[in-house]
């Protein structure tokens, strides 16, 4: 990753209006670690063993939908059947969610540190007149803990939408992204960029008609701390990056970068692509 960013001014006619960010793995919490371990612990409290890789599978969905998706995963479904003698039901989703929530609220503050380059990139965007929206799979109760801590560290979007507060639902539907469009008074969804480290988050942006930028090394698709990533041999790190890029591009990402620190470069490329298409 290269935290150095260009300060070249965007063309006056670039017409981009807003950038809408995910939170964990995108703005804060390098590796998107906060949600993952809590899913493992919540399921373990019911006697169900899931791996970190399984827990990451549906990342980007609202947390209730995430739990439901995990219960539908064949290996987990078979464990549930063996332990309880029946398939899981909606009441089990509710019970797991109720177990998950206090655990997530307790832990999220420990993962509120900005991803390197995030503060500088938000300042770069604002200096160029772009509005900053955000949305998350986190429910509002979790964001109520995370947002003040992130603000103290310098991460303050213009708008935030939580994963549980829209009746229409969450990702991969376009609703949270479009709620940002309304709140920020953006006149054209094609003048918006969605930035996300998860496949459902990229699908959300595409379904909303936005440009989409996927993040590899900082996010869920690689799922490692900065320290663990640095310790990897270069060829292993590159292999993880390429695999993450393939998944994000398959989800619909127009561009894929390592982290938010590289976003100014991606925005210049989007401006170029828009100019060529005009």
C-alpha cells in the first residue's frame, strides 16, 4: 500500500458529487476483525463451531442477515441439526442476534482505529468539494459506540446509515447507498462512488447505479491485521491480493485498490473514464 496521495486538482467538470464508504475494513478496523471473531464466539455459545473463514463469508450483510446466511451454510446447518435435532428457525436467528449484539457492542471500540490514509483521504475529498456518506452492516446500537470513537480519531462522514434502520432492508440491495444520496442531496447517482471491502457492499453500489471501488488488503477479503500482512512473504501477500481482487471484480467493482489510502488515484481514473464516456 502507498499512503502517498496526489494533490492534483480534479477537473472542474468532473461532476462527481459524493463518495459513500463502508466502515469496518474500509474506514476503520484494518482487516475487518471486529465483527468476525464475535460471530465465532456467538455461535460457540450455542455449541456450534464455525471458522473465521466461515464467519467472513457473508460479511457486508446486516448482522441479522449475516447470522441467517451462516445458519444456511451446509456445514453449519448440519451441525445445528445434529446438536438440536431440528433445522434452525427464525427464532434461532433472533436468539443468536441477541447473543451477538452485547458482545459486538463491548468489542467494537477496540477496533475503531482509522485505517492508514483514511483521515488524509477524507480531507482530500472535502478539499475537492465531494460530500462523504457512509453505511454499514453494523446496527445502530453498535454504530452509536463506534462513531464517537472514530470522530475523536478524525473520521467524521457527512452522513451515516446503519444496517438495521431501513425498512427496505440492507445489502446487496441499493437502499443504504440511496439513503445517503437523499440525505446528501446528490442529484445523480452516477456522480457517486461506493467504496467497500466486501462483495455485498460492491453489489449494493452497483445496484444503486454508482461507480464502485473495492478494497483488498485492508478489508474482509484478506482479513489480516497490518502486522500479520507485513510478516507475509511478498509472493503470499500478492496471492491474497489477487484472489481478493478477483472476488471484488466478480461482484462488480469498476476499480480495485489496496486500501483507502489509494483512493485519490482511483478517483482520478474514474474522472478519466467519465470524460472518455461523455
